[in-house]
């Protein structure tokens, strides 16, 4: 939700907001408990998944 809120505040398109929030959620689910995600890892994954063209 925090990634979606940040994307909304930045004025990103809805499809990009949903894609980044989904990607962040997937990264969080790789760990047990409540964790924060590393922005570098999120950026690398977004580039690898071609979310930024």
C-alpha cells in the first residue's frame, strides 16, 4: 500500500502504480514477518520487468 500511495502522490499512471505495488508486494512475500523492501531491489526488479520504458 505504501508503494501505491507513493506512486499516487507522484502522479504516475494507474497501470504503473498497480504494477509497482504488485511487484513490491511480491518482494515482501519472499520474507517471513513484516519487512520493508529495499528500494534498489525494487528498482532492479522494475527495470527487469520493463515497468519503466
